[in-house]
């Protein structure tokens, strides 16, 4: 189907363009990420040793929360102006369209988080040896967050309760990614072998890539009835 | 084991009996809720049917 | 899905076969009909309740009187007869919920929709019970009301999953959409539960000091096994009893437009 790849390219470009026009939507989660991480030293005291210990967990949890905040722009706007229905009715499989939308979403939410994480790592006194691990773990983990988040966003489409409800649904599902992502960074600081962590993160990503778009598409159909 | 020993549970009486007590509470509550709901549903349905008859 | 041209499938049945297929479908629809289930559930409930009571009493007797005190933990281990069955139920009910939801999604059977929705409160209750009894068991052993032990942490996350399910169902007004959305959520959850459990186990072995073992499961003596199984079975039949009761209520409410419900209420009033 020659139109298929074109459609994906088109959707990707469209989503990115629309999102960049509303740059506040894109920047807000990023700023939130920075603020949340900065709150911890304010709450716990600036003692470097303490900050170093909690840094992996804090950065990862902040990434989780920032992703949660950004989920509403995944489907809500398209739903409001009817584009989503058109996508559901189109001859192209909804699963792939959802995957494309999630990819666009990640490029503007997850990827910035990954890129700005070294700055926050410095703030939290994370040793430089762990920097690479932090970036890589977030690189593997944030797509999973976007993918699982898409399922949550699709289920709660148009519901009052909105953002908090999505958080309640999706945060428990995030725990394995959190455990192994933050665990990898903490592990590299402690000097233990973290190959298993990354294998698992990669496995989560593979699993999420195959199953989440399908579940999200099913959820969208349910929500659009 | 005599009665006072049984209640005392080797010093752990509070923990053991709180657990069993909570279990009993949970079981009773989950039984009570459908029973109460049944009464409510019957009442609502009687109302509904009465109105349906009236507006026939 | 594009319609292919009608070519006869190699599995096409003979005329007799087609008739048999139709009869089976009619039969299935009869069994899945709310009216039939309502009467069936009404007949089953007292038996289930009696069985529940019997099993629980037997379990309590064996657990509190027959089983001997544990060598290390003394009498406090008896909490296991509540905590472990409750934990098993919390898992079992979630799986039932997901399974029923799947059947409801695929085959569109209202009855399974109702069953799935009614599982959640009971399941959440058992999860809550498992958490609190886990705390009560842990306090005399570790001196702290909460310890991030692997099983308790998994139970906590399972509790959150139940809460999420119930919150989603409650916030959708249309019952059909609510049932189908919750079914999808339950399926996503059920796939995630082994992953979560595994992750938490791993996380726990890394962070827990060697001295504190997994909520100190005493080595299972046969005299301890009997009450565990009896309580578990008792809880299971309890769950079925409550589920049947709840479903009967929901059937009455949902089928209020039908004549059989009207007749039923008239005859009872």
C-alpha cells in the first residue's frame, strides 16, 4: 500500500507541527520535570551524599510524573475537533496510527527529558560515571512510559476526572520500568553489573511497542463509540 | 490450651485477633452491601413499574 | 476488514451440521440469558453460602486449635491463615476479572460484563485485608508496621490496580463503555502483574538486608497446610456467593424493562 507509509509520514509531520505551534504544551512538562527535581534538595537539605543516593530515584520519578502530565495532549485535542474519529475510520490500521502519534509525542516529551537529564544529574550530585547510564536508561524507558500512557489516555478520553484518573491507572504499570531504570543508575554507582537491567528495559520496550498500540487502539474504539 | 492462653496467643493476641477480626469485618461488609443494595433495587423498581403503569 | 468474495470454506458443514450449530447457539444464548442466570444464581447462592460457612469454620478450627505453634514465631504465625488466602484471592479475583472482561469484549456477552465489574470490590477488599494482615504479621517480627517486603509491595501495587479499575468504571456513565474500557484495563493489568511481581522481587532482594527474609514464611508443616487450603477454598466460595448476589441485583436493575422482571416483582410484593 503506497499510501500507507505516506500516511504515517504525514501524521508524524502533522503531530509534530501542531505540537510545536503550541509550544507551551511541550515545554510545560519539561519545566515541571526541572522543578520537581529541584524540590528535593529544598525538602531534604543540600547534603551532597544524600542527594547522590536519591538522585537516580528522584530523576526517574520526576520523569514519570512529567510524562503523566503530558499525556492529555496525546488524544484529547484530536478528539475535540473530530480528527480522531477520522483516523479511526481511515483504511489504515489504527494500531499503526496510534504508534505514530505516540512516536511524535515521545519526540517532544520523552526525548527532551532525556536530553536535559544530565543538567539535573549535576544538580543532584550524580557522579559523572553514571551519566551515560542515566541517559541510556531514560532513552529506553521514556518510550515505554509514552506507550503505556497512550493506553491510559485512550481509556480516559473525554472523561471528567481527566489527568488524575490517568495517573491512577498508569502509574502502577510504570513501576517495573522505574525499578529497573533507576536501579540501573544506582547499580552503576554501586559498581554492580547492570547488564540485566538494560536487557529488561529493552525487553519492556519491545513488549510495549508490540502490545501497547494495539491495546490503545482498542481503547480508542471503545471510547469513540 | 486453656481459654486465657488462647486469647493471649503467646503475647501476640492483639495482632492475631486484629487480623481475624478485620477478616470477619471484611466478610460481613461484603455480604451486607449486596443485601442492602437488593432492598434499594427492589424499591426503585417498584417505583419505576408503578410510574410505567401510570403513564401507560 | 475487507469483505472477501464468498468462497466455500473447507470447513463448511453439511446441512445437518448447520442445524446442530444453530441449536447449540440457541442453547448458549439461553444459558447466557439474564433471566436464566438470575434463577440459577438464586438457587445456587444458599448452597454456596453454606459451603463457605462450612469451609471457613473448618479452616478456623484447624488453624486456631489443631495446628501447633511455630518454633520461631510462636502464635503470631496464625495470621498466615488469613493473610495468605487473602493474598491468593486478591490475585485469583483479578485474573477472573480480566478473563471475564476478555470474554465480554470478544463475544459481547452482557453477563460476563456484569461479572467482571462485580469482582472488583471483593477483590480490592481481599487485597486490603492481605495488606493489613501483612502489616500485623510484620510488626511483631520486624518491629515496624510496614516493611517493603516483596509480597507486601506487590500487593500494594495490586491494590492500586484495583483502585484504578474501580475509578475508571465509576467515571464512565455509559455502562457498556465502562465495562469495555475496564475490561481493556484489566487485561493490560493482568499482563503486567507477572512483570510487576518479578520486578518487585528482584528489587527486594537487592535492597533487603540478608537477615530479614521474605515475611518469614514458616516451613509448611502438613498441619498448617490443611487450614490454609480450607480457608482459601472458603474464601473462594465466599467470593462466588457474593458475586452471585451482586449479579442478581445488577440483572434486576438492567432488565427492568422486561416483562419477566415486572412479573417477578409483582409476585413478590
